[in-house]
């Protein structure tokens, strides 16, 4: 077979049929003259109608779409004639310019329009309807668009992720390419999240030697950062050196020298824990040391019990309509006199009752309290059970993004502390050591800190396990709730959660309670049962609307993973319709009416209250909402999160995932009226006791497990907890 020769075609983009903002892939119609149009496909980041391009590639015949030109290389030229510029700007390639505005601008500046926008943007104010401020904004948007597009082309040429270009350009601007030629490992800086393998290949392409100090140091820092995702705050030095040597195929001595250089440059901290030499990223070491000092400081301060404490307790009982157990009374008493108090217990043990009792007591003592939780849904739930306003920890600390670096900062810290006499945090098992560090920085001396959680749930996504470490250290005032109250004992959800936590098989055979098991012996049967439960059986037979049902699964991949189930459930609950607009992002097509989840903290995104009463910034990891509008012209997707509405650019859709089904990890801190858990085959790392326990405790009224009894048994027996390298426990015990 004779290999087809490369050809070169040239023309003007007449239509953008499809583009993927994540990887730069696009399908275009190119007008090559003489009224002839050609379909061009390939990696062509951010194309726009009106652009000229010279494309090198090969012809192919697609089974569905016919003859098309596959781009291998391309040279892009900005539109040249007034008509081309008019088409380019009318495509809304630049925010703030639509067809009418484009016509006025081009009429005024003609062929010089784009040169004016790039070099003299304030002259745009000469056009009717454009203020100086808007002219400045348009100029900035145009330069950003052009710069990012050129950088995306550079990245795709070197097989670097196209979406990485946006983050890199915001950090380094127009000098990005020059800086990367000097040190390609700049892409490994915090906040860029670049894959090490791709960056390393890029560096080797540029001639960086295998034992180059820049490469060795980048490899060491990558190992430490990568292990943060496994929950490790540090690594033993011998393991770090061995892992780096294996990663880079270098001698251990070269890795050891790299560790020494990073130490000298203060980019790595060496410490000793239990007579073992360990290495930290500086911010993680600072977080552990600081948290230790502040927690012990709070533990060392005692407050005098208020006069009439017993009377206050009776008042709190009366307000709740409950009679406290002695364990609950003791917990509330301790809150009145301790600087810090840990409250822990499983479902049905009265944590919520104690929270409300403490709030009543502090109210009677005229103490100003703030309530917080790690996620938006956990904060909403805390508000519901206490009747007091609660916020996420990030919102409490007024998180934002530093414009110069793109890094997260908190406005509340030692210099601008929280204005509160007491800080109460629920769902502490989800809080990692860095977030705890930021929280403790914002709490002044002489205040009370109440930390509530269940350490048997899944640990934080981030590094460390502070709540578990605090409890195991045994050096902080703690109340452990063990009594399951009578009303809770009537719930099979509660009782099965405790059975699982003790390593006992949950009761699966009862059919008259709030916990059901539906045995299915094939993957397809599990999928279809879940679909039927969500779409018809629970809404029709039990009066539970589909939007109050949450499907959980331990895994993302496979037929009963989130990727597959979300497609199945979207088809059942929000099918295609000519009246619903869609937008493809990655492998999923977002549709108006879809339930979606934010998958990373975004401190910049603007939101407004749906009633128009307030505006603000910040949508956080785990927030769940509904797509209400997709605007192809403005290239935005509008999502409503409870009472907040936010607009996403199409370029930001990678921050959203469908949420008809989610992993058990993502559900932590939330509570749902009904939960359906898929129990099927999977990795032992995911099919664990803590995953099953966490899933069960997410259900408020109804839990249904669909799948294999053998899988439930395996999860119950699998008490494996991945060991996390964390020094907080030893530091609290004075053993560091």
C-alpha cells in the first residue's frame, strides 16, 4: 500500500462544526475558493469563523461524514479583509462583541480593526456604544485569546495537554514559551497540575539530560506532590529517593543529591518522626507544625463553668424537647469550659442533639458562634439540623484567587481573624491538614473550638487525616458517643451502618424497613434495575422524586461506574429533546435540565442569588446543581446550585461532571432522602468497609443496595485502610 503524500490547502474558516475545549480537537468547514468548501479535522485549538489558515495533512474518507482533510500541521493567519474581520468578530469570538457591534467597529476601522484591538484598544471608544472601560476590556480579551491560541498550538505540537495552556498563560503571560525553553519543568509548578510524563517528554525533546539537576529536582517534587493525592503529608526519605530513582531511571545517589539541593533551596523540609528521616513539601510541614501548636494551645486553655450551668442545660433540654443522656450532658458541660472539644460517634448516637445543645448553651452565655462544614451540601445540612446559618469552611475564610499567581488565598487569617467567640465545625473527617491549618490561623486566642465528626467514614481527599490523628493522639479533650438511641435503633439504615463498622454482615433480608437489598446476578441487570428505580419505581410507588434520589457507586469505570451510569440515567431522566440545548465536553454531552457537580474549587467564578438579593464568588468541589440554560452564542452554561446561579464559559466545562451517579467519595458530607448503591465487582481498594459504611450513612429515609451479596460481604470484611504518612498524631503526643 502506497503511503499517501501530504498536501497543503489554504482557505478561510466558514463554520466551526465542532470543537472540544479540553483537547483542542475541532471539525471545520474551510472555504478554499471558487465556492468550494472542505471539511478539516484535527487538533486546531480555539478556531473562529473568518480566520485564514494553511493546513498540511492528508485526505481520508469517514464512514459517516464522507471525505475530509486530516490536519497534521497548520499555519494560522488572522483575518485580513474587512469582510473576513466582520465574520471573525460576528462569531462572538471576543466577549462583548456581537454581530451589530462588530459591524460598527469594522465600519469605523476597516482593515486596521484587529491591529487597533491589539495595539491601541482604547481607540475602540471612538465607536458608538463602547466606553473606555469596555474598550480596555475588549483589548485585554483579544490579546488573551490570541496569546492563548498560539500557546495552545505550541502545546499540542509538543503533545502537552491543550487545556494546560490556559492555566499556564494566565500564570506566565506572553513570555511563557521563552520561559519553558529555559526550564520546561516550570510546568510542574503548583496550580498547573501538569502530568509529569508529558512534561518530561517535552523536556527531553528540548535536550534536557536524564540526570540534569532540573529534571531530578522536578522528579522529587513530583513524587511528593503525587503522594499528596494518596493522602500522604510526607514520605520517608529512603522511599522518596528510591521512588525518584525508579521514576527517572537514574542512580539513587543522583536522587539523594537532588534532595540535598532542594533542602538548601528551602524547597523541601527534612524532619525526624519516630527516629525516621522524612521529607515534606514546605507548606505541608508548616501546616502540621502549626496545627499541632494551635491545637495544644486551645487544649491548654480552660474557661470557668458559667453560673447556673445545670439550669442552662435544663433550658437546652426544654428547647429541644428531649431528655439528655448523661453522656450528652457531659459533652455539653465540657463545651462550656474547654478551649477545644472533639465530639465523635456513629449514626444514631446523638451528635446532632449535642450540637444543638451546645448552640443553646452558648446562646444563653451570649457567645457569638459560627458554624461551618467542608462542603456546600454538608453546610446546608448543618443549617437544616441546627436552624442556624452555616457555611463552607472556604466561604467562612473568604477564599479567593490571587490574580498574580492563580493560587488560592484566604482573606481571614491571623491579621483578619474570624469575629466569633466559638467556632463549630461538622464533618471533620473530610478536613485535610492544609484546610485545618487555614482554619486555625483565622481563630484568635481565647476562643472555643468544637470539632465534630465520624472517623470511621472515608478520610479526606487531601493530605493527612487530622480528625483521626487528633482522636488517636489522646491529648485533646474528647467525647466519644457510643449509645445508640431507641428511635435510631428502629432504623435498619442506622443498625446496618453499625454492623458494617464492627465487621458484621448487614441485614439484607428484611423487606419492611428503610434498608433493602435487591440481588442481581449480571452487570446489565444491575444497570437496568437502577434505571427503573430512579425513573419509575421510587417516584411512582414511594413518592420519592427522581431529584431526591442519589445513585452511588464505589468506582468511576466499568458498566456500574459513574461514567456509564450517568449516561444511562441521563437518557432515562433527561432525554434528548429539540427543546433542550446541549454542549459536548469530553465524553459527555451536557444538556439543559442535567444534574451536575463541581469537581474542583473555583474561587473566581461569579454567582448571584436566584432572587437577585446578593452576588458573590466561589463554587466549590462537591457542589451539586442543575443546568438551566445553554447559550451557544455567548458560549455559556448556566447552573443553579440551590439558591445560587453561576455562568460557566464553555472552556470551564471540565470543572463539571454529571451527578446522576457519583462515587461514594464524592458523596461524603452529604445526606440524601434516598440512596441507591451499586454493589458489583471492583478493586479491593474501592470495595472496602469504610466505603460501604460511608455510603449507608448518606441515606436519610431509604437505602437500596443493588447487586451481589458476595460484594457486600467482601466490602464488610475488607477493613483495609491505606496507611497515610502523617505526623500530626506523633507531634500532638510530643514524639516528633
